[in-house]
C-alpha cells in the first residue's frame, strides 16, 4: 500500500510539472508567434529621451509697473534628435517634406548658409569673410574651397540623392549645414523655425506620423507693446550668431536661443534670462507620449526701470514738437530778422534727459529722431537707412559742445578755489584784448559780479576769470561734475572729451593758449553728452554732491510678487565747498536767467499770439534755475542750442538737459518739461490790450 501511495505521488508531481511546462510553452508560443510583431514593435518604437524645458525670459516694466516688454506664446518647429530617423535618406525625406509644408504656408525656415540658393553656387556678395571661413572650416575643406565644393560635400556626406531637384538638394544641404552649426545631437535638438502660425502648427501635428522626429513646442517671443517708448534704452533681443556661440556655449546657451543685443535687454541679460529645466519624454509603441518634469525651469526676473513711460512719451513729444516748430518757421527770434536767419531746415535732431536730483534716477531720456523697435525688427534696413540715424542714442552717445552751460563750472571752480568772491566784479565793454587778440561778448555788461555774469552769460567775465584759474583746475572741476567721465550707466554711454592739449593732439590739431578762454565758455574742442550735462545740473542743485545716474530701479521675480533687489543712490563725487559762498551765487544767476527768459515768439504775421505764453517760466508756481548755451556745432558755421537746469530752485526735485542740433531756443522746452513732470494744466487767457497770460492749474 505504501508503495502504491509513493507511485501515485510521483505521478501527481510529474503531471504538475508537465502541465506547468505546457502552459509556459503555450504562453511563450503566444509571445513569440501570436504577439511577436507587437512586442517587436514595442522594442523598436518605445523611446525615452531627456529634453530641455525652456525658461521664459523676464519682462521689463516702467517705474509704475507698466509693461514695456512682455512675452507671448510662440510655436516653434523642432527636430528632436532622439526621435529623428537614423537613416540619412529618411532624414532627408522628412526635411524636404517639412520645408515644402512651410513654403506652402509662405514661411521661411532658418538658413543662413552664405551660398547662393541656385546654381551656379557662389558665395553671397554680402557674406562676411568669417561666415565663409566658418563653413569651410566646419566642413573641413581646404581654405580655397569654392561654394560649389561646399554644397557638393553636403550632398555627398548626407546622401542627398538624385530623386530631388537641384533646388531641393540646395534646400536640404542648407538645412544640414544649419544643423551642423547648431550641434544637432542627443544633447541638442534643432530649431527648424520659430514662431509659426497656429494653423501651420496644426498641419505639422496632423502629419506627425509622416514627419518622424518633428515636434511643435511652445516657446516665447518678445512683445514690445510700446516700441517707440525709450527704444534706445530698452534695446532688443536677437539670435545668437555663430561667432558668438563658442563663448556662450559654456554658459549653457543653445545656438537657437535669443540673447540681449542692446540696451537693458543686453545689460540685464543675466537677470532677465531664466534657468532652463529638464523633462523625460517617452514615446510608447502605440505613439502615446508621456512626459515627466525632472528639473523644473526657473523663469527670468522682471526688471523695473526708473523711466516713467508717461513722462518719457511727453518729453519725446516736447523734443519733436520743438524741432518741428523750428523747421516750420513757427519760432522766430524777432520780428525784423531776415529769412536766412530763420532757416532751421537742418534742425532734425536733439536730446533731452530728465533726472531725479535726490537719487540720480533717470526719469526720461528722449532722442530725436526716434524709432520703433517693432519696425526695426520687421524691417531693419528701413530704420538704419532713415534720415538722421535714428538708432543713434544722442542722449548718451552724442558729444556736443555745451557752450555757455560750461560757465557754471568755471564760476564754481573759481569761487571754490578762492580766485573770486561772490561780490567781485569784472568789467565788460563788449570787446576784450587777450595777447593782442580781440575777443568779443554778446553785449556791453559793464562791471558785473559772478551772479550777473551767469544771468547775462557774459563771455568776457569768464575770459578774465579762467586766466587766474588755469586750465588744469578747470579740467579738475569739469571732471568732478562728471563731464568727460564714464557715467557707468547700465547701457552704453560715451565718455566724451574735454578741451586740453592732449585732446588736440589726439584730434591732430594745434593747441594755442587762446583755447583756454574758449574752454571756459564751453567752446573749443570739448564734447560732452546730454546725460553728462544733466548730471552737471543735478550736481549744482545738490551743492556739489554728484549722484551716479541709473536706469534700473529694482529687480523682481517674474510675477512681481517679490522684490529681489533695489538700486541704492550712489554718491560718486562731493565738491567740498561752502554752499552759500560757492553755489548760491551761481544758482541765483541761474534763477535770474530763468526769470529773464520770457519767450520772444511771434507768429508769421509778427503779431504776439497765445503761442508765446506756452514757454514763459514766469507762470510756474515756483522758481526755476537754468543756464543756456549756443555753442558752435563743431567746425560748422551753424550753432546748436543747449540748456540745463533744475526745479524747483529752492528745493530741487528734477534736473534736466536739452540739446537741439542746428537749432535754437532750447530753453523754450523747459516750461513744458516741468509741466510734464508735475502734470500741470496750462491755460492761456487774454487779459486785454493785446496781452496774454498763462494760468497754471495744478491737479
């Protein structure tokens, strides 16, 4: 019985093993034979890759948080290396099909290859030598390789066969070269074209199975909502050029990225640029896509400027209107001048800078002619070739003789050094003899002190003063006021130059002792910027304390919920002098100059009109302080017009500087600038007897 039981147990165990083996065999047969194609497809098609999640660039807002530069969603067409066919011929098919689709929609993909699009292939006539050298180097050809050699190499290396037309071969070859430049690899996908319409994006999505490895990703493009507001300061972004990429690659940039090219966009690049993230993308055998964020992206920070966009717009209008008034003959000096004396047809340009006296913050910075960033990005040549070089930022880079504005520096230097006292007088009889040279003044002012000399802008007073002061001391004070100095503004600025033997040698000119006299009144070979002149006015208003000008008020997180940094006012120079003895006499003269600057403006019929009342500073609720200048425009016979000043004179809030090229009456902008800052409303009323009066209403 026991043996029978043992036999049955053995049979049972064997049966279990046989049945299990049979079931396993059936399962294996199902996997290998029945579902074999399915699992083979899964093994071939299921792909996982790590992708970059691009961070959005920070925005730029004005001092009140009004957006000046924003972002909008864009659709970018990308070749994803991990999912792109590995076979060259299949890759070429995808490339040309995508190119055809885009061309049918009127779009042009990226192709900066410096070679003609049709046979016979030649290097483009406007191609840079560096671009030609780069393609030869990238393709590892001899230095004397022709354009034909380059295209032939691309066609052969990437197996662009004869099933394509010559035009299509060139299209594929050009894109292939761009892919080489972009380092198309497992680490770097290739951006085929940016910012396509959603209709095009939809077509590409519909053909996703056919266009293997082509994806439409969401990106961001810059939107300059008010492209003509402070364009020189804001700047713009643009593509990374091949010659820039070698240096930027190590900083984590991709060649398909955009980067700040000028202005705040360039200066604050590290702040505005966000930090890219990473995500894992898996494409399953059935085409299903799954994504998971492995490293979240960090958006760029938002930059708040010191510029008030509303004030900026008003100041820009003031500048442009003044130039128009001159060109249209509305402004005239007196009622008996000749037509030639009123010809301001060459007056097309100028600049205005407005600063906060107490901090150095730049509140407005206008330059004419102006331009629109959007127009420049759409049609660069139309802006570059426009009359008056609108891309030139005259406020920061224009170098002008300040003219009699410089007399304020000469006066303060002489008072500070004890060369003169406030009550000292010099005689002006219109003509002055200096080393047998007769120099003239604008009038015969008699015996006058420094305050009256500033008010009357007497040349001869300052000719006599500078002979005692000396050129070295004059230059020392000019630099203390910021003239000829680097302003260290966030955006590019010109340092300028001061009248000196060194400057003359640099310019290839002969220095004469008579140039010292001219330097004292802002003539000779001196070139300073409107920004520097504004800093000069601000420093006088602060009794010798010079603040560093700045454009960036603060930095915030992207959504402006947290302030990350705030610019602190920086004192860069302090002139150690008694304010009452040194600065007050000059400021008093500037106040008198403002009070005596009642506009002498007449209509074409030589009858006084309400137009003149717009410019009189007498109607302002508080006193202003100004100093004007009419410097010769370089070696030309024409003159520029300058004015600097601050307001209110007794407790200054703003400083300003104005330069009008080949024009006159810069002082007529002062009243308007002050009104723009404070929001005054001006009403001109007729008080009888042919007289007009300006009435200021304050909100």
